[in-house]
C-alpha cells in the first residue's frame, strides 16, 4: 500500500509541507483509531520511501507526531481505563497505539542517527537536537509502555538506543537544556529528565502491575521527574545504574561492586517525601489537578499507585522463601466463582468445567513460577485468583498472579504467583443477627487454613468482591462448630474477591 501511495520522489506528497498538510486535512477526524493508523503509515513512509534532506524529514515527523497527539490521548484514555472493556476493543486499541509508538520511536531514532552521521540537512537542525533527543527518549518510553502493558519482552536494542541518546546529550552538553516537548503540556523537560523518568518507572517492577497501574505509575513518576538525578559518580543516594558502553536495563546498586567511568548512577532522594505529600492529599479523596494522569481517575485508584511506588522506594520486594527447581503438576482454575465451586461452600460439588494443568518450574511455601501456552490464557492477568490442587492431593489451595511476562518466541506466558494458602475450606456466611448490608445470608466464601506461626484466634476469608463490611460480624459453621467472625480489616481488594482478616471465637454448638 505504501509503495503505491509513495512512489518516486517527485510524486511523493511527503516532499512538500503543504501536501503533507493536505493529507492531514483529509484524516477522519471523528475516528481516532483510523486517524492514528493512517498517521502511522505516514511515519513509516517517511523513513522507508522518503529520500529527503534531514531538516525536511524532522519537520514532517514533528508535524505528524503533533497531529497524532490528540488521537493518542483519546485512545490512551480508552485503553488505560479503570473500567473493564471487552477483549476485542482492548486488543484493537493495543495494536493501534502500540504500532504507532513503535514506528514513531524508530523514526525519531533514525533522524537522530542520521544527524550523528552528518547527513544532508544536519546543520539546519543543530539547534533543535535537544528537542529531537528528548522526543526520541519520550517515544521510546511509550513504546516500552505498550510492550509492558502486554507483558512482552523488551529487546536489548531499546537500551542500546537509550545509551546512545544519553551519551550524545552528555558529550554535547545539552542534557539539562530545557525544551517544550509538546504544546499544551505544562512545564519544560530535558533529556536527563526523560531518561531518568523512563529508568525509574521501568525499574519499579512493571511485570507485577496491571496495565492500569503501569500507566498510573508512569504518569506519577513523570510528574516528579525533577526529583530524579543522574550522576557519573556513585553516592549514598544512588539507587540504580546503567552502563553506557554495555547497555542493558537499569540495575539496582550494589555499593561493593566495581564501577567504571562509563557507568551512570540514578538517585531520587527527594521522591519519597513528594509521594508522601501526595498521599496525604489523596487520603482526603482529592486528586490534584496539576498531575497529568492522562484521564479521570478516582482518588482510591491513584492512591494505590502511589502506595506501590512508595513500597518500591522504601522496601523493594525480596523473596521470603527459597524456591526449589521442581516440577509439580497443578490442577488450576481461575476466578473466585470457580474456586468456590471446587470447594463446595453450599454449592454443588460438581466438577464444573475442566481444569487446566500447569507444571511449575520453581516452587516454595509462598509462591511458584510456571510457563503456560499463551493461546487460551486470555483470562489470566495480574491479580487473577487461582485455585490450585497439586496432583495426588484432595484439597485445593489458592494463589494470586503477581507477575507476567509474555514470550512470543515460544508462544508462552510466564506466570509468577503468590500462594495465599495451601488449603482452603468452603464456608457459608451469615449475618450476626443484623439484617441488611452487602452480604446476603448463605453467600459462599473460602476459609484459608492457618499457616505455621499464624496468630491464634485470627482467620482469613476470601469473599466475593465488594462484600466486606467493616464493623459487621459474621457467622459460619465449619467441622460441626459455630464460629463468630469479627472483622479485623480488608487486606486486599482483588479483581473478583475481597481478602479480609477476622478475629474469631468458637461458639457453643446449637442443634441444626
């Protein structure tokens, strides 16, 4: 299609800014998906079929990119929505915006490398190189964002390109040159800010986040990018490092490790205080208007994203139990209703639909990892509740998906899950003489059997989503005994479940 539209240079409408503008005037303004798809083709054509001077290429690329921004913002709002969207629309948005992000990042980097190689027209854009480099880094961030939102693997070319962009800005001393990235954005940015923002956000652990929180953490880190600094020397505030000569994803600092002149160190000592200040505002149910979140989000969901970043800064996650490399065959179902079905709780004990069979690669008392076929795994996401039954055992346990990574080469989805309990018991909830409330009498739930060292007199329950009520006691009957459950706090609000803690007392048994 592109070769028929863009033939010889004198036929190419990209050869003249006025003809480019005419193409843009014909975009279907009320169809953001179609407009962005057409703009993606134009960006691709500029790189593939455009034999133009560099200043003209950069001018056209800027025009196409700036035209795309309103469509991008609209589709990003639709994709990173706090509300559920159907899989067809989700995949359609991901393909269109991801394709745009990939092509525009590639186009900016091509202009950058052509400038470094002294191609014709390089001299005319010398003053614009800080903007060019900042946009190249920013476009790379968006490319990463849509790879990570699909839990894909990041090619090492990304880190090689970032190292080249940073090294050039450092050598030509424009790392801290302020530029206005796009019209309408509040405040200026710099190449250093853009690189620091990307590195810190990426290091926060995107494989453990849903697409919504991948987006929100990126927007929050972007707002506070001035609190991130990059130095050539390691200090007590250094948190991450990256190597300009051997590019790879950023790594956590090891103060005893050997350093060398090509290493750069990232610190953010003021970030924690800024996030804590933001958290205090969010606890008042206020989302500050000066933070560009790319959409409208409630205080609670933003608060969760901020808390995640605070946890990352204060106490990076560590593995509590040693994993063993062992193959354990697990029968698996996903979703609260299916787990309840496997455990009775007043419902039919019928087997229901067929279970999946997963084979672990590593397993410990607190979690496991495995690789499953990507096809047919569409319902598995970050936060999915899993019922797990090791082969040969009668009882079921429960786990929650915490990490995902897509391996397209092997057509696999790599899953990391936290085991909440190795054994659960289905129970039926009843009010403690108090009518009304979110919970209906007879509603099923799952009692998580106590682990070693769990406090006596406390229990955890998995309940249907949005049914936990603070201050409302419940009753259950289990193993011939009656239990009074007094709420002790909501521990986790999942996709389709509430995980709550209760204090309990065993009551005198009454006749049925």
